[in-house]
C-alpha cells in the first residue's frame, strides 16, 4: 500500500512523525480513514483514538487525543491536538481529570450550541473510558 | 584600617557567596537546556497553528459576522496587559525589562485616555508593577508550584482571558514576555492576542482554497480554533519566558561569580599587605629595642 507522511503534534512535543499506510482519525462528523492520495481536507476532532498503521505492516499504534484538528494536504496528514498520548500512557487519573474538565465545560457553556457540543464530548470521553478501561 | 581577623572573615564570606552564585549558575544552565528543548518542542505546533489560522482568516475575511476574537469587538477603549514574568529574582534585568516595557505601554495608553487592566502571571512582575498600578491589577496568577509548564497551565490562563473578553471586561489584549534569542540576549516582547493579528497572504496556500474540504464549515473551524490559539500563544510565551529566565539567571550568576572572584583577589592582597606590614613593624620594634640597650 502506498505510504504518506503523518505528523501528530501536541503543544508540548512532536508525538509521532513518519511514513504510514493509513490513519483512522476521530473527526467531529465521524471517524475517517486517511490514505495516501487523500483530497485536501480539514476537520476538527472529537475525543477519541487515532489508530495508525505504519508503512510495511510494522504494526499498529494507538494514540489518545482530545480536541484538535486534522489537516490533509499535499505534505500529508498533520494532526494538531491539545492532548495526544500513546494509549499505554493513559491512566485512570487522566480520565478523571478530563471528565471533570468536560463537566465544567458543560456548566460554563455560554449558549445551547456550545452546551450540546460539550455534552457530546463528555459522552464521548465516558465511552472511551469504558473502551480502554473495562 | 580593618584588623586581620576582620579581613579574614570578609574573605570567607565572599567565598561562601561565590560558591552559591556558582551553584546557581550551574543549576540555571541545566534548567536552561531543558527549557530550551521544551520551547523548541512547542514550536511546530504554534507554527502550524499560525499557518492554518492565517489561511482560514483570509478565506473567512473580515465580514460582519466574523468571530470577535479575530476582528475585535469594534472598540479600543479598555486594554488588558498580560505581563508574564518569573517567580524568582536573581536573574539580572530579566523581570525589570519586561515590567518596564509593560509600564511604558500602560503609561502611553493612559496618556491617550484609554483604560488599562493588568493581569500578572508570575510574582515578580506583580511586585514591580503594584506600586504604580496597584488598583489596575485585576489578578495575579502564581505558577510557583508548577515544575514544568504544560498546556494545562496555559489553558487555565487562556480560559480566564476568554471569560473576561466574553464579559466585555476589555477590548484589546496584549501579552508581555521575553523572547529567547541566546543565553546573553533576551528580547522583551509585546504581542497582541485579541484581536488576532494574522500575517496577510504571506503563507497563502498555493492551491485555490475551493479545493479544500472543510468539515464542519470554515467559520465553525475558525470559531473553535481561535480560543485554542489564545492558549497556544500563552503557552509559547510562557515557554520562551522560562528559557529566557534561566538564560538571564545564568549570565547574571556568571558575572556575580566573576565579581566575587575579583573581590576575593583584592581582599587577599590587602590581607597579605597588612600582615606583612605588621611583621615589619614588629621587627623594627625588636631591632630598635636591641639597639637601645
């Protein structure tokens, strides 16, 4: 399968950079899989898991992301996320803190649109938690 | 004329001081390396963010319903100055140069008849500004307990600023920090956060924007990116500041150690001289006493 360049960047560091065969991205309108030759495209993210398959069947890697956005361009796929961690580094405390933040976002929301978004995020997080910590 | 014992004590105390400054210099050097790495690691994110925002802002433009964070709320009366300084002193002119820049800006704004509000990040800036602008300082954010600055810390400040903006507490927001150039060179910088200043068409995408798909719409993406950008810019400022602080402290402590070395040299010379003078005096007394017999 053709490979393309993928970068996962968080404010604190460059989390991943390299050639990949495919990346599954949790876009705000639903998950999508980015492959080589994808048309230019930009979307915001919801909390979820990024699953990437490295070039040449070297196995899969999963990353936990909170808000951010993905940008597919000629240079490949770039994801900027507020929080981006390898799944192995995500623990109970992380979820507790993120869920608490999501709850305050719901109460702080300035209008109904934002509140709906915040509630969606909270539910997404709760779902992720059950997925990763059964 | 100080006695020999006084001189000895003085030399000992300067030596002790020199040891402290030397240790501080070495600690600052080690911290500087880490702070520099952190500042560099944050760069790709901020750069990408700038590019994306610039291209989005060019597409959405400055229409009527453009987000307030991008074009401002149409007023220019109340200015919020976010002054980022260190939590600790002993780092040369680092804190005072940032505070001076902020003070000059505040004074010129006041002279124009504008209102000024100050948000202090870091205790030292607060100490320096509170005498003149005591009633204008709305809050002091203490990062003393924070070991390594992360996105979380910047996000807290960013949310605070956004809430103030939403409540109409200010119209224009500027952040003051020190840009890290080299160990010897830090540049106090003022950067406007709200409304956003974007580089126009500088990094415009080569492909016509219509080829790009946006999900959700451009406006919505921009609306979610703008608040995040505030936090990112604050994070960048804090990280640059952290590196600058350590750099400034390193060079300040280096010159302090050198000064202490010079002082030790001078005082040792004086000590030796007066010891020699005393020996000579005693010899003369003995000789003249023997001659008198």
